């Protein structure tokens, strides 16, 4: 009798798990749209590829969760579509899918109500992102229709720009520029529009937005707080110097480093000592002198918090490995091993532990 009860309980648990997880149906998109119309639902589409690791993470770790199924199943007809197979190829073209995973929320007419680009580490975060697609203040498709119909009210443009930033849509530059054009000088420093100046892509070092921010820093500090403004400026300098070190920015010369160092002096922020070291490293790198670069790295890299070396260290090491002589290469290897022995940052330890044997020890 106990065995029978155990089997029944086990079957019940399996059934519950099967129904609790996200119910992806094997339907063509047109059939899913028809079913959604009948059931008064929307269509949720997971656009993936076989080689996409974040796609696999979502499939294996997020969508099987009970809370995910409980949220999605009552609201959507859910589909998984491989963007490189069958009708997925045409669907990816139709909806201009450029990154994976991309998740679409479609109305029953097949129009995009919302899109989500990239996965989430937790079910709770992903549910929050899906919920934004059901809110007309954040659903990208709803906002796009209003914009297309000519809505240019400032608060609406702010909502649309924020939604575009959330899905990494390049149209945000157009909308943000139009928003700032609509604002008076007094409005531009209002907290409601600070997100434009705070975002690194919309306000990079050297841009008109950054020039305005620097020229009006005191006004912004009164509006949104000194710490937030200084941290934004510090982050912008950080990105600029890191891009120079990593090679993403190959155009800027020593004069750009000089300008950053001069500008930094007027602000207080905790990362200033590190940014000064980054500036020294970038200047040595721009000199083309490998010995100077290596000496600068030996002096500064052990003093920089290791989470900030994740981007900068590896291109520096490869430059010295590729252009240095045998003695300089050995010193770079010794520096890498020193950092590996000392680091407590798991990401840097993992990356450096794999980098050393394949890039620095390999002849």
C-alpha cells in the first residue's frame, strides 16, 4: 500500500512540475496568434539560437521555474523559435531580431507590443521585465505607436527614451535628442530628465551632453545630488580611459588624457586615485614604449581593485606579450601570476587562470 501511495505521490509531483513550468507549445506562429485570440491572451516568443549560451541558461534555469510558469501561462501562448531554422529565419527578419535571446510579446495581430533583449539571472527579474511589456507606460510597441502618431510631449518622450534604453534600441539617440531640444534650460537640470545625462551611451566624454553637464555641474548637483553627479562624471571618465586602454578607442591621443586629468581635479569621487592610474597607463600605452608600459603596469596594476582589471588587464598583457622582448614577456607573466595569487575576485581569478596558460605561457 505504501508503495502504491508513493507512486501516486511521485506521479502527482511530476504532473505538477510539468504544468508549473512555462508551457511552450509546438505551434506555427500564425496558429499561436489564432489560439491567443480565442483564449484572449497575447503571444510570448522566445527567439533563440542553438549556439547562444544565455539562451540555454534561460531554457534550463529560468523557464522551468514554477513562478515563471505561473506568470506566463495564464497570460500568453508561449513559443520557442530557433531563429536559424524553418520559419524562424523569416520571423527573425520580420521582427528585426539582431541579438539573442530576444523575447517578443505580440498582440493577436502579430504586432510587437514589447521586446526584451537578453536574459535575466533570476525568474523574479525576468517577470518584472515581462510585466513592463503589459504596461502601456513601458511597452515599447505601444510607445512606438504613440511616437509614430506624433506625440512629442516631454514626459512622453522621457518614457519612450527609457523604454528604448531598456531594450538597447538605437532609436533612443533620436528620441533623447528630441527630448532635450524640447526642454528649457531650467528643465534640462530637472531630476525627471537626469537619466539622459546619467546614461554612458547618451552622455559620453566629449559629447555635447557631457559638455553641458560639466558646464552646469553645480546646477545638476543641487537638483539630483552632488554624489550622483560626481559619480556620473567619474564613470564617464572611467569608460573613456578603459576604452583607450582596451583599444575600443584608438582615435583619442594624449591630449584627451590630459583633458580628463585636468577636468577630474574639480570633482570629488572615490575612484579618482584609480582613474589617475588608468590615465598613467593609457599615456604609457600611447607612447609606444613597451618598457615604459610594462614598468607602469608593474607599478599600478597591483594597486587597482581587481574587479576593475577585468577589461583592462588582458589587452595590456597581450600588447606586451606581442611586442616585448623575452625578458619583458617573462616579467608580464610574473605580474599575471602575482595578481592571480593575490586576487579574491572570482571573475578575475577565473579569467586570469584561463588566460595565463593560453596567452602568456604559450610560446
